[in-house]
């Protein structure tokens, strides 16, 4: 059966997928607090949305809008008159419902759909009264809007006898609509169906809404509540259905955890029941339409909760809770209330300003971080005017009795029945006082610390057994010494430098763990990452284990769960859980090891069987354990086991009855834990990582108490997980669990669809059989009888730093030597040797290495190819800040690029003013590109006015979703002066720009920068990830002239190892997607696409050009030509060649010259010409 929405919604094409669409918007409301109905309320609301034009998007032609709409109370005066004109008697107010339908334009299909609806309504006991064609003015629409416009009509239904007016009647209409939606096979959409509210919306421009729908200008259309929404989408594909309002909410923002939220709502269908819809529950599930937008799915959920007896404000409070876990100033009753509901409902997390209404009340709420604006006035004639910003509806100051703004997590409510404005405290205190939630929690919620430690030993392996397990789980020498040990010693994650230049996991010959095939997603432009350190008050790491209660019925037994403070379990914690003896809890351990001659697929199927059996036996905490690996037994990769079982339990609607605890020897770094939680684990015990710490303490290598070291390691892992979640704007681990905030690169679709459902995977790759082979290889190597006898140490992986015979690196002694010698001696033939070494066919390290050219039978003379001098004008050096590199290195890059009429980039550290003009020696040391990053270091009017191009840095390839960090020891006085800061104080630029929380905010900054320097091009720096194409469309619509798509392998002066290796995607995918999506939306000619990320040869540039890039950035290679030897100590101020240091003694060793960089650029251009 087809989904009724699918025919008109965009389809995946190339690398574009409509699931990647984002939107930002303007919202507003006008409400008569006393409930007085007037047409002026409608007119004023329309004025608000018309004045929010700057928060609304348009297509490339400027004639079709991204979406605009209005949610209104049903006006009895208007509809009584309109229905009478077509022979329908609507009787009294509240005795009828009105539906707004978007139907097929083809008459035969439309009649069939209408007849089906009539039959369903009558079958459900709701009298059908008739249809009304909605009068519209199609001639004002743009071509795109007109070509996709549905047929709009309204259905009238009568209130059945014995059904009360208001919510009871709406509940019947809800069932009718859900049955219709799940039965209709034609393209049909019900914008609203209610006895209290109606929605008018579409793909027109904001100033066309009142003209398009003539109903809205009828003086008899009188209401007390009107809510409006204007949409600014990253995409310009017309979709009438995706315009707001939804049926109950308008939403400015994004739900970043939507995949997990939707999965959990699907799972809850097994545990949710209520007396209100008891007989009809099977008709209305599934609760959420997963083809809808994030806003639509939240609307589905709120509607479901409300129809099952939960007041709408309460439903909003539990899905978008204020931060409570770390707020010690909060009233205890309210904290108890939030904790009670947290046991059943995870936050729908992300930036959000939401206005909601059921026709009697109007409320508004902000997300816990306050990442979307909402301001309001109250007037002396008892009207509330609320919007994304002030000034959208002119009001005489003398009539304003109150001005305020919504605060993070706070709610505002108007009840037109009670005729009053209710503030946040009163609303929440009212619901928090409904029941003795504190008593319920005291009596039912079990804390991990309250469970006695059982008199049982923690399993312990001998040194030889431990080493075999380390090898079986893929541990390397670096894993123990450079990842685990620093975390156990310092309580923080290890820092690296210079970016990644190793092969993608799918191209590596080193049997990499499955974790390495997944890349972390991050927020850029459409919503901000958050600062997990400075916004700690809004973060929460609390986890609940056990059977989730029935969220539809408040009851003490709902909160009978186990509370743990964070998901990283010590060995003792796991003992407590495994042997806990508490009523209502049953813990069962399920092995995830299998006999080595069994197929991995059969092992996973057996895992499902065991989990189903445990479920039938009423177990509610499953411990998935890979203890028991020996010469005959292999462990299912922990990530595969967790995700596969998570998807199985979601599909079978058992997930909310079971918690998954993982006891595994495999996870050891931050990314491993993040993926496990992201794909469904509730808590993790990394027993082998803890044993490795014990080994280090026993050897004396780690001079720290074992328990203190384990605690520090766990804390480092936890803070790393919180930081990874914060990259996507997610504040709570509970929301992050199962949210699948990752994309895969190099995994076959058969594996993704079955075991990692919903994960984006743009290219194919390893199959389940390949995964099995990798597991078997590591296992056989670990249990080879000769292995430990010959070598008692772990192998070095060469993953972080070059090691002979291990993981290959693009920059290795051979390539570094050839590149330096060729550029220092101006020897092009030697450069060609360098190129051959980089592009060895037996060592493919990146996606472009898999591509080849289709040459014509006959080429053209090279004299007819664009000259190198012209090509080099398109070349740039990457953003490397003054501070991260020395003045000598920074100036050398600028001089070189100015000599070839290319562009150097300041990075985010500003530039000394004496460089802004040509020096006495005739050399131009001024960087052509001036970067504006979140810290705004060194950004002044003089700085901006010296730019040929101003680059807004939204993300960085080596650490997208994170800010920059210049250690205090590198902030020498001259650096502090340039950056307008204090010497010796670390300079941290936050993850988000303080003034960019959405696309329209970016548009405003672009506008401001153009005013600061109207001659400079404005560039926006993004990082490649799934969906970057739709973000690029939003950036183009915001007015940028250049869009830089950086690859995941960009360099850095300092970044956490988990970010360097596991965030972002190859630029090949990002450039392709951006190019395709911009073309699809008619925006390609408006912008220039630039790319960077380990561009090393003319072949790299040729491929980038063919995929859509027009300008090209180089960073690591120019540093190599200036003498860099890839020591990867940039963050320590100890660079031995004077490049990445401010130390005056080390800077004296700098031997770079502009001509070396010029030679490199010339060689790249000449190499490109030959292709």
C-alpha cells in the first residue's frame, strides 16, 4: 500500500535524499486572552507572517515560497454561512467538525478518495455532511507551486449522539482520520480534521497567503486564536504537505534525536493503553508517520497523547522538558515530576520554539537550551502577541502592559476558557502536584548505589588470557598506550594533530573494527552544536533500566526502574545489576559468543531467539556478554550485536520492555562507546579496557591507583560521549540512545537495511561475510599457539602515527621526501615521482582512488589547455590561524599565494595590521581570505576591509561540531595582541556562533559582512556529511557566494583523536551531493563550490572538478613544502621545524620559502593540465 503523501514528496535522487531536508522559520501568534472572537485576530496574525518574510525561503525563481500557513479556531459564524451556501446546515457551534483536505487534482481519483472518506466516517459512526471546494486564487502562485498544487476541499462531519463537544468529538474525528490515512492508496493529505481548529497552508509566498485563500479575508471569519508559520527550507522542492502549521503545533527548529524518538514511539505501542481509545488503538497505530518531517512526527506524538487523555500542555512538558537533573534550584516537586516522566519518555531534543493549540488554549515553549527565539507582548485590551522577534506587529507602546521573552525550557499558556494568561510556574506546579510523584519515586525507583555488592568475584583473566583477548578484540599497542592510558591518567581524551591521512576502513588492509565504518554526524548552519562544557547545566547522563511504564496512565508502578547516573559501568556496577534481587526486575545474561565454525548470520539469529525467550520469561534487563571467547568461541562484534538486537526489538515492539546492557571487551575509545549507545545500548561495561588499566598499574607504567585510574578513564569516556552528542545539539544521553546519529561509509546495503536500519550509507562495501572474515582473522591470530610465544607485546597499528609495515599513510617518509625535494629544487620530474607514489594502484586509500577517467580516443595538444598561471588563480591555502602556526609560516603562505594570484586564508586568529599593506620589500603579506569563526578572534573593521573574500567558518574537517582551541602556552604576547586577548590564557572558540542558530541567522551575518566590505565575496565553510547538499542550498539561499565543502581528513593544530578519525565524510561525497542538490534546486549558478581535504596531486583536483568543485584548497601539502615532517605535535608548541610553534628558538629553524609553495601550486596546475 502506498503512503498517501509519497506521490507529491521529493524522491531520493543521486546522493540527495529528502530525509536530509532541514528548515528554519518564523512563527507567531495572536490570542485574545478573554476568548473574544474577531476578524482582526486573523488579519493581525497574517500581518505577522508577512513581516517575517526574512525568515521565509523562496525557490530559485523567487516566485514559490518554501511554505506558509495559519492555524485558526473554527469560526462558527463563517462556516455556518459558507456551508449554508452549498446547502449544508451546520447547527450549533461544536456540533460539527471541519477537515482541510489536499486531494488529487485528477477528478476520478479525487471522487474515489472522497467516497472512501465518506464511507469510513459513516462506518465509525460519524455523520458525513458534505464537501466544500475551498475558493483559491491559483493565478498568484509561482510556477513550481502551481505545478504541484493539490485540489483543496473541506469536509463537514456531524457530532454523533452521545459524544460530548470538544475533545471527545475530536477523538472520534482522530480515529476517522487515522483509518482514512491508513486505507487510502491515492495521494491525499489531511491538513486538519477537528471541531475546534482548522489549518490553511501551502507553498505560496508569505504575502500571498491571505490572497490565495479568500476565506481568510472574509470579515465573518472571527477567531480568538491564530497561529502562523513561515518556512525557510534548505531545499526548494515544493511540498504543500510539509508547510506548517501541523495539526497542533508550529515549530521553529529541529528534533535532532528524531530517529530514536520515532523508534521508541513504535516500541511503546506494546506498552501504551488507555480507556479513552481502548477499542480503537489498533486503528490509530503506528503513532508516528515516519515519512513525515521531525515536526510532523512530534505533532503525531502530541496528538496521540492528547487523544488518550493527557492535556496538551502536559504532553509538551514531557516531550520537551526543561533541564532539571542538574538544576538544584528547582522546586523538589517539579524535579520529582520530571524524573517520574523521564522513566517513560526521553526528551525530543534539539533547538525548538514551539507554539501549540487545541483551539481552546494556546501555549508556547522553548527547548532546554533556548536555541530559538520567542518574544511576546501583552496589551491593555488583553491580547497576547508572540513571535520569533519583536516588531512584527506594530503596537502602540502605550498599550503594552508587559514585554518579555520565553526562557530556555519555559512555557507560556493562554486559556481562553478560563480567560487568563498562565505563567510557567503555575502550569508546571499544577501538573507536578497532581500526584505524589516524590513518594512514588521513593517507593519504586531503585538507585544503583542502593544495591548491595554481591559476595561474588569479578571475573579476572591471566596475563596470557588477557593478551589473547586484546588481540581477539583488535587491540593495538597504541590503543593501550595512547588511548586508554592517557584517559586513565588525566581523565580527558587524547589530543592529536595534523588530521587523518590513513585509508578509509573499507579500503584498509588492517582488519579494522566495525566501529570505524561509522562517522559521527554533527550540526552545521540549520541548527547549532552546543557547548557541552559551558552548558553543563542542561546536560544529563542519567539512564533508567527496566520495563518502561505506560505513559498514558499516571501510576506509581510506572517508575519501578533502576536509575544509574551514567551509562559506563564498572565491573562492580555490573555485578550489582547481574545479581540484583529486587521485585519487578529480572536480569538475564545472553552470550554474544558463538562457535567459530558457525556463520555470523546464524549467530545473530540465535541472539534474537534468546532475547525473545528471555522476554517471554519476563526478563527486563538483558546483559549481552562476550565473555567466554576462547580458541573455539568467537564474539559477535559488539556494535553489530547491539544494533541488530535493537532493531529486532523495535520491529517486534518489545524494546521499551527491555534494557540492553553490554558487557564487552571490544569498546575502548570514545567513538566505540558513542556508537554503541547511539545504536541502542542502555549501558556498557568495558571489562577488557578496565583489565588493561589494571595491567598498566601493576606494571608500574601507570602510576595511579587502579580504581582511581578506572574512574578517570570512565569519566573521560563519558565526557567524550556528551561532547559527541552535543555536536548534534543533543543534551541528554537518554535522547542520544538509539538515535542513530551516524552515517556509514563502506558497508553493504544488505547489512545496513537489516541491522542498522535508517542509517545513511551512500556507498556499498563490506557484507556480513566480510565482517565474519575480519572477526575470524583476529580470533585465529589471537589464538595461534605460536603467537604469544614469539611476541608478548601487542602489535602497533600505525593508525595514529606512521609505523613501518602497518597502516599506510598518504604522508609517509617517501612522499614527504619527494614532495620536499621536488619543490625545493623546482624539479617537476621529481614531483611526478611523488605523484606516482601517492597514487600507487596497490594502495588505494580514499574514494577518489577507486575512480578512473574515461579518456577520449584522441586528446588535445597541451598548448590548447588553460595555462597554469590561470588555473592557479583558483587555488587557495587552507585556514591555518596565526597562533597555531608561526608568523614566518603564515606570511610565507600569504606571499606565495599573492604571487600566483591565488588566495591564502588567515584562519580564525586574525592578522597583524602591518601585514595588511605591501611591505617596503615589495612583498604582499596580506591574506586574501579573512576568516570569521565563532570566537571572532582578531575580527575588526580594518581586518574585514582588507579581505578579497570573507569566510564564515561553520565547521572544520578535522573536528566538525567543535570549536577551536589554542593552548595558553601558545598565546604569546604578540598572538594575544592580534587576537585581542590576554597572553597565556587558552583561547577557545565555542562550537556554535553566538549569533547563528539557523539559516536565517546566517543570512543576517552574510548581510552584515557585505555591509562591512561590499567588495569581498562571502564564503561559508561546511564539512562533508550526509545532507550537506541540502544545507548548501540553504546557504546559497542565505546569500553566500562561495560554499566550501571540507573533507573529513582536513588538518588541525589540535583535536580529540575520536574527532580526527571519526567525524565527517570524504569530500568526494560532499562535493557530489552539494553539486547535485544545488542543480536540482536551480541554485547551482548562484554559488561557487570549493573543496579541500588532503588534495595532493593534479589528479585529485581533476576529480574534484569533475564532481562539481571550481576552487581548491591545500593546507597540509604547503606545510610539507615549508619543511613539515609530520611529527604531529602541533598542539604542544614543540614543532621542530618552526612551523606550528610560537617559541622564538624553534621559529629560528623555519626554512620555508614562498617559492617552495609557488612551485607546489605550479606543479599541481601543470599536472592537472596533463589530465
